[in-house]
């Protein structure tokens, strides 16, 4: 699943290794839920905040 991420989300994950690790450890259904949430994100700053929160 991680190889088919939307570009902005993938780039933000690359900048936050801990968030990438947590996302990659999620089940497929959890990852799909995250991906459905990012469709409501409208800016780079929002995406960065969303991804940073994944690491927590």
C-alpha cells in the first residue's frame, strides 16, 4: 500500500520517519482510513500537521 500513496502524503511521510514507520505498521484497513482522511486536506501545512500527528 505504501508504494501507491498520494504524492503530498508520501512526501510528508518521508520528512517524518516516525510517522512513516507507524503508518507502515498499520493494518490495511487502518491505512485505508488514514488515506480517506487526507482527501479533506487542502494545504501543505495541513498535510504536514496531519502527518506529524500520526507520529504521536
